[in-house]
C-alpha cells in the first residue's frame, strides 16, 4: 500500500535522525495565517527558516496558510514552493468558472452566438448548480498533483513534518482541526472561502468552509496541540500595526473581496488575541497585496522577500534562532523528492459510461506522480465535456484511484447573455459613415435527459432571431446536434453598417442544420454539417431614388460545410502567449436558379514574446464568399464597417501588457478587398473564382488600448490608412 510504504520510509528516517531526540526537548510550531494570495508571502518566511537550518516540529495552517503549510509538511522546502507558485498557474486554477454543460466547450467555427456577459445556472432548487461562484475542479486537481506521493496518508503525523489544517463546520458551528483522515479534504476544506468556493461535505455530514471564519491565525490551537514555542506568520496585520483611517474605511471592490473582508471581521477579535499569544510574530506591511491577486505572484514573492530581509523581521528570526540553538543539531528535514513514488494499483469508476473502462485500466501499474495525474485530469475533462456531466472528480484511496461522474439534475440548465461586435465612425476621404456591428443574444439550455440537451435563444444582430437546438453525445469524443433558427429582418440595416440601400423590412428567414462535432482534444474541434436556409422576401428594395420589386419571394439554399478550430490561446491575461485559428468552408446550391456557390473563411491570431513586458502578435483573415444575394451571409463585414465578398487581411504588431489586464497594441496592416460593384439593385457582379473580385488595396497603421475582463476583451482602436481612411472602433471580442 502507498501509505505503508511512505510511513515505513519516514519511520526509518525518523529512527536515524529524530526531529527532537529527547522527550524533554520543547516543541516548536510554525503557524501560518489565511489571506488568499497574500498567503504566498509565507514562502519567504519558510525560505528564511531554511537558510537558518530551523525545522519546526509542527505546522498549523489556515486557508492559504493551510496549503503552504501542507506543501512544507509534505517535503517542499521554500525554494520548491516558490517554483510551484511561479509555474503552477494558480490564477487559472483559482479563477476557473463553472464548466459549460455541453460537450462543445470549444466553440464551433459555425457558432456565432456569444455567451460572454453572464451565465446563471437554473433548476428546480433555485439558481446555481453548485455552492460556490468559482469552479473548484482545477484547484482540486492541483492539490492532487502536488501531493500525489502522500495523498493517501491518513495520519498527518506521518508526514515529514507533523501537520494540522483548520476548517470551520458551519453545520455544527465548530472549529475542526484536521490531523487525520483524508489529507485532500483537510487542505481543500481549509481553503473553502464561503460563497466563492463550494464547502467540503464530510462523511459525517459536516459542512466545512474556510478555517479563517473561526481561526485565521490558529496560535491558540497550536498551543493546545502541545507547542512550547510558536512562530506565527500573519499576512493580515491582525494587530492593526499598519492601519490608517483610509484603509479602515475602504470598501470591498468585488464579491470575493467582500467574502474575505467578512471572514476577517468575524475572526478579527480572536485573531488579534492569537497574534499576542505567539512567541514570535512576523507581520510585515502586505496591504499592497490583494487577496485574489494571483496574477501578481512574482511581485508578491519579490516584495515579501524584501520584507523578510528587513532589519525588524531579521531581529525576530535572530531572537528565535538564539532560543532554539540548543536543539537545532537534531533538526532534519525530509524533502518531497526523497519520498518513494507509489504505483497505481487499480482505477475504479462510477457514474461514467463503461466505454472508458479499458482506458482507465491502462493506468494500473503506472507511477502515481504529477505527470500521470495531469494526463488523467485531461482525460477526465474530455469525458466530462463529451458526456455532458457536471463534474468528473477523483480521489486516491490507498493505491486505488476512484473516479466519479456527477450528472446535472434533470430539467436544469443555464441562462446566458452575450454581446459582441463594435460601434464606431469611418471617414473615407469624402464621406463619413457610422459603423456598427453589434450582436446580442439571450440563450437557455436545459438537460432533458442525462445526455440530451436542448437550447432555446433569442438574438439581435442579423435581424431578430429565435434559435433552438438539441445536442447528444455519440461515440468517444463526438456529438450530434440539430439546430433550427427563425429570423425576421435578416437583411435589416441593424446588422449591415452604412448599407440602408440594401435593407428589407419584412423578410423572414428559416434555417435548419444538423451536424457532427468531433472534439479531438482540449484544443481541437472538427465539425461536419448539412443544412438548408430558406428566405421569404416581400416588398421592394430601394435603388437610388427609385424602388425595385424584389425578384423572388421564396428562396432556398441547401448546403454542406466543414469547420475546424484549433485554440491554444487562453487570453485571460494580456501577457498570455498562444495561437488560435478557425476555418470554415460551405458549398451549396441556389434554388430555383440551380447555381453552385460557396464560402471560405479563415481567421487566425497568434501572440508570443520574450517576456511578460512585450509581445509580438499577428492577426489575419482570408475570406471568399459566393452565396446568394438574399442571404445576410452573402458578404463579410470588415472590422471598420465595410462590406466585401473577397478579403485578405494581415496585421503585425507589438503588445505592451499593463497592470490589471490592460494592454496597448500598435501595428501595421495590409488588406485587399472587393468594392462590390452592383450589377443590379439586388445583385453584385462577382465571379466564382476566389479573390477574383479584389480591386481595392490598403495599408495603414493602428493603435489600440484595451482591457481583458471575465466577459471578453474590450478594445478601442484607431485605424489610419493610405486611402485615406480613418476609423475609430470600440469593440467587445
């Protein structure tokens, strides 16, 4: 068994070099406070202990202090913890939103409805499918990977350093001191900030949240556990040494900030008493660090090292070292790298299709380490998407991995709001246009059965539309879907900037498509579909000063298409590197004219750089559209509001990432496009040969400023070209 192997090694090492050789030796405890991202400042204090050769007999931690303390107790020294903090992508793990319900978490090249503004879970029991705002699957996976060698230990005294984590049982109004049982539950419970993360529900019915609610600096608990000497690291200024009037009256700026402020308020009296109870207290001024500033980890680590190196803090460590000097020869530390790598004995699953049993069986006999669990979590995420599950979690029990799939409740789903596009002005030498390309949507999705999902939505963009669909997973990583859309005013001027002379007022569109989506990995998706668009047009169309009757009332366009998406760009931070591209090709026929037509679109964006201070990026598009004139998709609307059927575009630039996810872009672009010469009031003179109609060329430069938010990128751009043309656009992407 894994636990026995580790316990045996630790016992042998303990015999050879006990932490304190005599029962008369005092017990020295390290106590680490909670504090969110500020808790990463504990790492600098632990590095100072390492430098002095001081090893505690007990580590007690709350919230982020529980995670840092668990790393230390498991064998990660200060430098190893710093490496984890810099490379484990804590920002992505913490700020992970609840997953989408369908397998199509990678957006199809044919999907146009945004859902970025807001998504609210709905069901028979109320709003929300989970008990926290943020999803905890990535946090859970990170804990499993970091502690894979010791995750099955159930006696925390068997760790390289005995360890205790503090949680708060809100069901029974009590403080829990975790010293045995599930190591995962202990660490995860202590970090469960109320409202932000879901609580951990133990087998005895306890509902456990962040230990900071009752003991954010658990010094008195450490004393009750037998500690004779206590070093407390407080990252919250519990004694208000650095308090001022402005700081005291500061209002929380976010829901998560409010939750942390509430915890601090509830525990403030006890925390100050705990701070005074410690033999040595280290509490530098960390007010510049936000509770959820996981994007600023390098700065937090650097500034906390400077704080620990200050004369005031060094004097505290000097005094502590002088007191502990008689016992330091017996202090030894077992590093995580020295622990044996256990092997996986078996993988057991429930709530998941038996189709995956053979895949799970292949993990038996493999090392239970960081890389193996990373691979397993990627597989479980693919299964979750494909099966439309709420969660696919796993636990390590002995040498077995237990995987559990959890379905969403039936007749539950979500309501989402989306907005994309832009508004702006464009000056083309002699004329000024108002350009606008907004698209707004309201979408709902319900789980009709355990694997069948239905969607219903309303969109405003290319007219006003009602859309509906069904999605069901098939095979291993594929799914089948049906979509039916009804639209009114599909060629209205609301969706076509500056083209009021091509607007219809009473047209109705009906489209139906069915397809198969194949999700090859977390980054690749392929779609194959069949569809038909029908348009009913009535009335007349303006043509200069006269009106021209619409030539045909009933119009049908059957087509087939293939779409490809490759996306390794997260885009959650202005300094992110990555690449994304979408390609879609449709071929169809215009009836009753029996005309073959097609559309080809390829869009790509890539950004890379030598550092987080400067990035080089490229943005491009290639498009050739030959679709019937009565379809709103018969042409492409360019970023600056022009319409075209042939389009070549490439932008090369430099991005300067700024604080708070803001950025500045500067670049140069070149483009070729068709000027859309009308051959009649309702048709354009085009050729089936792609790019044959390009007759306009332009080069220019652009300057952008923007901010990346949780609901998309907001960007303002000034375009200046040689035409001359000047455009200013405000966009949400």
